[in-house]
C-alpha cells in the first residue's frame, strides 16, 4: 500500500513505557479520549471521563505547577517522563510512571497530548513516595523496549511510533509514520483480510487481542502478540487506536519444540506397544510354523515315489517359508529379530547388492547411486541390511508408476546432542547415513505418521503386506540407529537410515566362520516342550535323525527324568514354559545335576528379548526351525565337547 501523507500527529520516537493506560488530552489537559485499559483503571464511566481535567486523576506530588507544569515541559522538550500519584474514582492512590508526549500539527502547533501511565508500583493511602524507590521504578520503566507501541487512525494509518517499534520491527518513525499498519502482516494474512477484521473487532468490542506471524523491515518473520485498544473522543466518536505488539518468537519456538517432543514420545510409546503385540503374535505363529514345516518334511520322506504328492508338499512348504519370512519381519519391527552383526563396508555392501536392486526397478525408472568418497563402516547384520534396502527400493519403485529417479546415497553424519534429543531414540555421535530418495507421489501427513506401523499400506489388496517399512524400522532401531522419512505430496520421498559408524580401521575385520564339522554320533536326547503339537513333530524329526528321544511337558517333569535316568546326552528345551520354571532355569538346574550335560534351548522369541540371563551360556535355536537347522545345532554341541 502506498505511503500516505504525513499525518498531523507526530512524536519524538520516545521510548514509551508499556501502554496499559493511555489518555488523550487537549492543549489544556482536559481528557478527550482514552483506551479501554485507561477507562478500567480510572473507574469512571465514559460520560464522567469526557471533559475531566487530567489533574483530577494524576498528581506529581509537588506544588510546583502540577499537571500544567508537566504539559509545559512536554511542549518545550518534546517529552515529559516522571512519576506521581494516580487516583481512580474509588479514592485509592497508586504510585505510577507517567509519560506525556505532545501531538503536534505543522500548521497549528501543539493540539494536544498523549499521556501514558506505566505499571503499578504499589497502592498507598496518602504515604509519600520514597525517593530511592521512585528513582529505581522510573529507570526500570524507561528501560523497557520489549513492546512496540504506536497509534493508528480510524483507517489504519500509523500516526506515531516508539523506540520499541523500531527495535522489534526495524523501522524508524520517519520511515513508518503515514504507512498503513497492514504493512506488518504477511501477504497471506492481508489477502485474507485479517488486518481489516482486527480493527473492526477493536472498534466494536473496545479491544482486540491476538497472535500471529508478522513481517519485519528486512523481510524476516516473527511471532507477535498484539493488543489493539480503541480511542474515543469526548462525544464517543472513534478517533483512532492504540496498538501494543510484543515479539513472542522465542516462546513460540519453545512451544513448538515441546509439541514436537510430546508427539515424538507418543509415537515412540505407540510403536513400543505395537511392537510388543507383534512380537507375541510372531512367537505363537512360529510354534505353528514349526509344526507345519517339520510335518511336511516328515511327509516328504514317506511319499518319495508319489510325484504329485511331493509337488503338493513343496507348495505347502513354500507357503510355510513365506509365513516364516513374514514372521521374521514382524520380529524385526518389534526389535526381537536375532541379528548377526559384523563390521561391514557399507559402500561395498551396497555395490555388491546393486544387481538385485536394479532388477527391482523397471526400465522407466532412472537408478542412481552416489557414495561418499571415504570408507564408511558399521557393525550390522548384512542380510537384514540388504532386506531393508530392498524394501525401500521396492517402495520407491511403487511410488513412481510412470517412472522417475531413484537415488541411493551414503554419507557420514555427526549428530549433535540437540539433534539426538529431537530424534529421541539415538545418542550423539557419528552415523553412517544411507538415503533412498524417489521423485514419486510423496505421502500426506496422515500417511507419513503411520508409515512404520505393521500391516499399514496404501497399496491395493494383494500388492503389499504392509511390513516392508516395519522391517526397516525394526532393523535400524535394533542396530542402535534411527530412521527418518521426509515426504510431501507431489514432492517425492526420502528415507534415511542412520547406523552407528565404526572406525575405518575396523572395517577390514570379517567375522570368522567355523569350518564344517563331521556329523556327530547320535545319542539320547530329552525334549522338553509344553506345546503337544510341537513336541510330536520334534520327536518325529529327532528320531528320523537317529536320536533316541525322551520327553517331558515342563521343567519339574524334566528334572524327574534326569534324576532317574543317568544316560542322557542332550537336554533340548523350550524357554517359555508353564509351572513357574522356564528353560533357562531348567538348564541351570540340569547342569547342576549333570555337569557334562549338553543343553540346547529354543523359542519363538529371539534370544535378545528373553533376558540376558543365559547370555552365551547355552546354545540357542530360533523357532520355526527345520530338521537341517536342528541337526546343525546338535552337531555344534558335539563339536564343543571335543
């Protein structure tokens, strides 16, 4: 809006105190207008205030001229600032600060004054002011520059300006007086008509209070708290407004940071609860898969000559294997998937997996890989990392049905304490950052907030299980890292994995794998399992492997067998069992009875969540297991005894 001609009221850029009570006076000190706060402070009705001499409300406490002398000083010096006694209608007295500024007209000299009463210093009943206290109060009020205080005419044009306004908004009085006050509002607020509505509310109700983004002279934004009071003349006609603005940006940012922290905590709690649920479901499902897969193995041995039956068994076995993979993804999300970490060169690992990643992308998609020039190493489960990376690539591919660009990049990122606190689930330090970015459809906020939840998917039925990002989330968090998604509708998606970095020197280390050992001689094994179906299929499997099998449904029963039968080579027990004794407790008591007894423990839960009690004390087997896996574990037991 173009600048308007300089109005007839100008001030001297005085550092005005807080405008809690503003009175307009004529040349003789008679009240001609006031703000709502001034009316409330005086206790007088509007009809009583109109035409009232200001000396009836305020006294300097000295006999030398009173208010008349104050006006004379303000006219001569351009400003008066001092303290005195304010006496409202009820007769009480309040020590307050007074600032008086002349309202000038270039043609006709001083037409009136603006008298602003500062903050209350304490109510008295006729006691004289203390000199030292009065001086301290005066200096305090004069030093306040936290508020922009100015007046605007009924059409919204600025008529005067204070130093607080210059500090907060960046304009001097010469630059801003005569401009429309909507200049401080954002373009979108102006288009929405907000400045006009605020004046309408103040004119009708007497006051407007609100908060919002405002614009400084340099174009930067700040969060403002604003109060607009209407000013009426002696006849009750609107003659302008008094506006007080305070910069609340820091408070706003603190509130936003608190809201973000609360949202992060709520999300973490939700993910933890869902993780516990999925972990429990996966455990029970693994028991069922153990029965299914091993029963199919046993059937396959007995129908060698029936090709059609073998094909049916193969189909069922593939379905069971798919169920086992889904269960593994559930366990990954709940951070209960057993990991086999080793120090890996991340760039080398991705390069070795590049062919698989490229095959996952159809021709219209442009595939790019940008690696950090330095060696990046992390202690991770390489198979789980490859699965997570493939899941991200498939999601990115599906988000670009008409083609686009998919970019995988790596870098080393140092996360400071403040950023780690915002992420909420990692510690400060160095991290290998692996980003998978696409130029696809992007995600709206409601989808983004649920992206990691298991079984949540926006794909058509049959096009996805909703477990891809769940596996990514579980693998990364279980590895001590963090996963972040940046996505907007129409602007693509970037998923970044932060994995704790290890030194480059350690990157050359490789996990050592034991050489294959000879098959052990078979012996007698005690199987302890509370699920009858799992027990039956395990017994059949062990007998097929050549073992003589004894069974027990729980810990106390197993100890009874061990006490009466000394010729037992291996104890094979589930960990989670009824009757108060779990598999770890049974194993320890069995070792106390038989120090040379071999022990193998199994569970649908991974070892990492069953407590650290057993540590590396006993060999562990995950459910569901196949006959070959069980045979390998038993072979390992024999190797350890040699």
